[in-house]
């Protein structure tokens, strides 16, 4: 980044995103078994697996904002997808999206597997192991269970609902309010606007359904642009 070799960085992010995507679209069940710290990329890999078998004492979260970046390995896309899946008829959708937005924007880290479940990093179907020595065995059994229950290879989602300009306006007002209230620096606000841009699907005139790859491209573009920011390099 200091040498401004942005083509190299772009290739690196693409490779990382492709690795996460291969974990998701594998022909066999892929299980994540986090224990201790699974921050940033470790969290992103877990989000893309078929299931998570987490040790009870796991510290999981997307912390990239702390170094002046956004999650670039599919983490931002995955939280947008999960928010979209939670939308129900008649519900204020922006409230659901805001919950996921704040998890990334504040670099929130779960201090236990149960807290990770409350943050929606762990899904209702994901499981928790209390005894660390049992973790790999439990994860292996989870893979066998998925396989025997008729596992089918996932396909790319193209039905992720994004809010477009409506969401950009609401989140933008909130971010500016935080900045004026001295709760966020100028650069923090810039990063938050980038997260909002990705999670709302860019400058779309109305709520729209988009694909995972569309969001990954936005995510990579935002990550790359922040790599050129002096304030990010300082961090």
C-alpha cells in the first residue's frame, strides 16, 4: 500500500475472496471450529462455512475498522446477506440492517460463543462445545451428520435485498451525527460510509435484489480505496 501497488492488493483481495467462496461452495461439508481468537479473516472464514462448531470461549468478530479498513474477504457481504434473510413483511428493514452495520462499524468482538450467537455470527443451527478437547471430534461429527443427512453443494445467492439510496441516506445521517458529536473521527466516518455503501448495494434508486458477487465487487473496491488513504496507512 505504501508503494501504491494497488494491482497487487487487488489480486490479494480477489484471491482471499475466492478462497472464502470455495469454502462456501464446496462439494463436501465444511465446518469451522474456532477456539480462542477468530478475528477478521478467521471470522470471515467461519461465516462462509456450512456450520460452526465453536468452543465456548471464543472471541469472534470483524475488527478491520480498527486498522482503517472494512472486512474485505466477504464479511461485509455475508452480514448483508444475513440481514436480508431476516427481513419479514411489515418489519422496518433498515433497523435489521443497522444492527449488522454497527457490528462492523464498531469492530464489535464477541467475548464468548453465546455472545457470538447473539451477534448473529453463529446461526441457530451452529453448535457450541464446552470442553476444548472435544472440539475437533464434535466438528468432525457435525460434518458426518451433514453428509449423511443428504448434503447438497450450495449455489451462489442472487436474492440478497439491498436498500440503495434509502439506506445510504439513513446511515449517512447517523454517521454524520456521530462525527459532529465527536464520537467518531473524520476517518472513522469515511470508513463507516464505505461500509454503508457496500451494505446498501451502492447508489441504487430503489431497494433491489443483488448477487453475492455484486456485493463482493463493491467490498473489494471499498477495501482497495481505503488502502490508499494516508490515515489508514498510519493505523
